[in-house]
């Protein structure tokens, strides 16, 4: 009772009477959180952190009988290991406030289980809510992207301030629009689902993030080919029609911006061949060479989470003739090898691979099958972004990854498959 009489305990208890308030909030707050990143950007990151803190209050002060699946515990362990690896590198390579700031920013990765504790709505109804909101969320995302490209003459970046991050968040929306297309009992008219898929695909193209353009085709292939397809019988024709609408819409509406970005690839390759490295591709080549030359000096623990900018400022000129400095090395493996060495890099692979264990339940029911497909698609989007852009170390990317993976792992694991009780 002492815990409940404290201010924090009373606030947590207000959210938890029979979980009724949380279940109601799940219906609207979670879809708005997961699908609103393209339009709201860091506002959603702040909301995600507040929700994680709320979940922590509930777990600490109320200590409810909370069930976590083995899959959720495994993913949470991988994220905690990543936090520890980066923190250890920061301590070994201590640079004062900058090192402390990196440690604090990574606290988001410890919010996985507290966020899972907030997901109290039934799996089927929560997936239905997410699928219903997804096509609607895709439309303002596309509208904002179009306004930025055609009215402001800039690459679409939403409220993220970064085109690659906007593309990743729209890829998450796109994955959920495919869930909406494939569900047998969609609440929305079929045309709306197709239109949402087309809008999400269009926004990804307008971002100009070429590394993520393939997801427009890759995601449908994931939805069609993953195990558990028997749970989705009757939806294949709808999927085919939906993708046809998306591809045709993108081809007709966005041929101009897409063509321009493709032409830039050949221009950049030609410039790099003449040692002109101040192009988009050229700068990446410079920082890749810088990272590759630097990593062998401290291969186990790296140079510290705050080191990429410092190292690029000091060493990139030797590989490109001019200093090139970013916050990361435009490749998640090279970036993490510099930040936290092999230790941190192995933890990143654990974070990216551990959620896939939830796919073993894909044949249990339609929700597990669709959630597994959306989970795989989201992970592919993050990896494709991280191959030439940013993966983590950004408030939007970090919080988006944690909340999306947490939600989809919960949805992908049927309740009867939960084998461990945490009290």
C-alpha cells in the first residue's frame, strides 16, 4: 500500500484499474504513436519516452502479474546488451558530457519491456486498429511529402528533418497498409486500403531515399512468401491488386522525381571515378574509407559512441582531400564498429535478428501471420536504411524501432504460447 500512496504510485494506479483505461488507450494511442512518426516526428519520440516511463512506473510501483513471452524477453535482453556495450565503450573512452549524453540517449533501448507492459488490448483487436489507421495515416504523410517536394523544392522529410528517417517511418506505415489490404475483415473499403498503400509508396519515393525504394516491391514479396500463408487464404488476390495500384500510381505520378534521383546515381559514380568526392556517393565513399582505416586500432570496444564526428573531422581529409563530417558513417556496421567495436556490432545484430524468432508462431492464426510479416518488413526497412544511411543514434529512429518491434512481437506471439510469467 505504501507504493500506491506515493504520488508516482497513485498516478500509475490511475492507469491500471482492471487495465480498462489502458485497453481503451491502446485502441487509439498506439496506432497514433506507431503510424504518426512521418507527420509528427520528434513529438512522437517524446510521447514514446513518456509511455515507456509510464510502463516503468506500473511495473515498479504496482507490480502487476505481467506475462512476457520468451520472444519479448529475448529481444529486451538484446537491447539491454546493446545499451551496456555502448555504455562500456563510452566509459572506456570517456569524454565528459558528450559521452554521458550518448549513454542517456540510449536509455530508450531499456524501455522495451515497460512499453510491452502497456499493450493490454487483445491481439486481434489491436491489429485491426493498426490496420484501420494505416491507410488513413499514409494520406497526410504523402500530402506532406508532396508539399515539400513540389512547393518547397526539397526532398520529402516530414517533420523528421531528415529524408532517410522520414522514408523509414513511411515504410512502417506502408507495411501496415499491406496488413490492411490482406486482412479478411477490414473495416475500411478495399479502395481505401489500396489508396493508402499507394500513398505510402509514393511518399517513400518522394523522400529520394534510394536505398528504401526497393521496399515497395520487397514488402509485398515478404507478405506473399513467408510461412503461415495458409492463415491468409483468400487475401492473395487483394494483395496483388493493391500492389498493382501502388506501383502504377507511383510510376505515373512520381516519374519526374524518381528519374532525377536515378540519374544522380550515374553522375555521382562518374564523379567518383574522377576523384570528385563532394557528391552524395563520393562523401559516403570517403567516410567508409575513413571508418575502415580506423576500426583496426580499437576493434573490440571502439572509440566511444561520441567518436564518429571527431574521427571524421580528424581523418576524412586523408581519404578525400577535404574534410567530410557526419554524425554517422552511413553504414550501421561501420558506424557501430567505430562507436563500440565488435562488442556493440554483435549486439546490433542480436537486436535485428532476435525479433524474427516470433515468426515460429506465424501458422497459429491470422494475427500472428500478418504481424510476423509486418515485423519482418519493418526490420528489413531499418537494415536497408542503415546500409547507406542511419540506423540508430537518433531520437526518432531509436524510439520508432523500440515501439514498433515491441508491438509487433506482442502481436506475433499468441497468448497461449507465452511460457514465462514475470510477477
